[in-house]
C-alpha cells in the first residue's frame, strides 16, 4: 500500500521542532546548498568551482581528484535551475517513500550505490577513453525506478501507472544519449536503472520478479516425505474399585473444597461418577 511504513528501521535522523528530518530531506538540503554555493561562487568570479566538483576520469586517474567520484552529483549549473527544482521535488516525494518502505540503512545503501556506481564504472572506462559526468539526473531517475518497482501500479497523470512512467523516462533518456553517442553516460544510466530494480527485488519489496521465483521453484528438489505411523491410542486402565480410586480426592474436597482440585483430579472424579451412573443403570 502506497505510503505505508513496512520497515522497523524507518526512523528520522533528527527532529526540527515537530517535523522529522529523514535522510531524503537531508539529501535535498545538501543538493540545494551545493546549488546555492555554486551560483554565488560563479557570481563572484570563482568559475572553477564546478570544474573542481565535476567528474573527469583523467583527473581521478592521474590528478588524484578522488572526491569527484561523489561530488559530481552535486554540480547544478544556474542554466538548469528549472529542471533542478523538478528533480529535487521528485527526490523529496519519491525518495521519502522509498526510504519509508526500505528503512533508513537500506535507503542509504541504495543511494550510495546509485551515486558511486556510475563514477566508478566511468573511471574504469577512462583507462581507454576519457569520460566525464555531472549532475544527479540519472541518480534520481534510478530512485524513481526504485519507487516504481515498489509501487508499480500507482497512477500519475492521465492514469499512467508508475512502472510505465519509469519505462518511458528511461527510454527517452537512453534515446537522447544514443543519438549523441554518449556511450559512457548511457552505461551510467543503465547501471543505476538495473541497480535500483535489482536492489529492491533482492530485498523482496517489488512484485515484478514473482514469475522468476515461481520458475526456479519448479526445478528445486522437493523434500522427501516419510510416512509416520499413526500412534495407537492408549487405553486407560481404570481401577475396578471406583470408591478406592476417588477416596483420596473426596478427602481432599472435605479438607480444602472443590477449588483445590487439579484438572486431572477433576477428570478422574468425573470418570468415576460416570462409571457409577452406568452401573446403576
């Protein structure tokens, strides 16, 4: 069900008054702060700020700019502020739902994979061809894919299901990169899409791979069944002398009352009564 907390690990990092501060909110604040800082630095002539933050495989491999493996996603040039606002809104809305469903630790692990995975792949790619990467569009698109994997049947505009919306966005982005032959960024895009989908499915949150589980179950060895003989009912041998069997119970009743009898003593007394009734008949 959309918007339901299903993980015991979901809890806010801190509180701002009555409002919880979760990991998603902190990420949005960090991206906005990086955008504001970048705009101010450019306004005052520090144009090298974005170059220092952006990922460049040559700088990482030969210039020891290892920070770029993570900082590239926090590069938000002033020219794309409108898309940045939409991206942050999507992160805040869909990221919070993913965090609420998976739990805080799993959400941090997922975001870390989506953040570092593409840059590490492009670092290896950079051994043959120089690569570059800026912005967090593909990271947050991967987050939307995770949301659509958890809630595939949530409806959006014109009653379009979330899973179809994710497929359309990934296809459109892929065609754009394919048209300009930006192969390394296409590889980064498909990594985050696959990582988000697999991460959710491995944790059993998404329903899209149920068919795979059913398929594997057909080839699993079935447990061997052993026939266990039915235990024979034991016949309770009651003493012939009914009075002798209940005398201690009657003495106990005389001393302490009916409330002092145990369950076994009550059953024994009831059996003795029934036997006496049968004999009288």
